[in-house]
C-alpha cells in the first residue's frame, strides 16, 4: 500500500490494536481529522505525530473535539508535532498552547494562516519548546 493510500480505516485499526504506539508518520496520506481522532482515542502513549502535507484534515479538528456539551483534547503528552504544509491556523495554536504543554518540537512551516498572534500564543503556553519551525 502506498503512503498516499493510508486513510481513516488504518487510523481506526491502529487506535484499536496499537495501544503502545509512540511515534507515527502519516505524512502525505489521505488521513482526515476524524481518522486522527480515532487513532488518538486508543494510543495514549503517542508522543510524536507527523501529518505533514495531509491535505484532508485540519489540525484543530484532529487534536480538539468540540461538541455542544464539551470541548476536549486527548490525553497524549505530545513532544513532537509536524503540521507542515497543512491548514493550521492561529486558533489551533491557542489549543496547542493550552492542551499540549509538554510540546518540545513543532513544525508549522508553510502554514500560511499562522501569524504573529499564533506564534505568541504558542510561546506563552508551550514553555518546553526547544525547536519551532515557523511559516
């Protein structure tokens, strides 16, 4: 199976059967926000996620579940996230800074919707950041 053929069904299977998964690279795949949510529900040890060039998902949709009753994030203690060349926006920077304070390495290169405001939000909340690759 070519990487671009990996989608939400694979994410769901990993979320069910790979509970000890720690590192995942699904860059350039067809994964959607829903697929990432299905994965994260069952992989609490995942700390390194690369979704670079995943054009079918939004970062906020993947990492934050907003329903009429609640807003929740996943219990993962992310150290590395790569959202390069995705449609990450300032709003997602807010959620990252509030929910994933263990973040050490973040790649948001070529995320054209992130401005100074998003970067400022990240630096306020993610005090452990050692490397950030900006737009």
